[in-house]
C-alpha cells in the first residue's frame, strides 16, 4: 500500500493493530494449523524451520511420493 501522508500510514497501522478483531473460528484454525506443523516438524520450532534446515523441501518431496 502507498500512503500519501505519514499520518495516514500511522492511522492505518493503528487501526490494524488495535481495532481489528478476528472471529473465534480464526483462532481455532490457527491452533489447528500450529499443532499440525508441530507434528510435521517433530516438535521443533517450525516458523523458520524451512529457512534453516530445508524442511519445506523435505516435506514437499514426501507429498510428491
């Protein structure tokens, strides 16, 4: 996004951080996805695992077999 004024950018950022709320189903989905990723990575930290150890390539190969 491009903002013509710095104040508009800050106003938008403030709205996203403080005013947006998600339905409970979104949090349930996030928990389910996190549990699935924990199982796939054997409990290792998964958020950056694909960048450090190539897990993403490994699981992609398994899906193609």
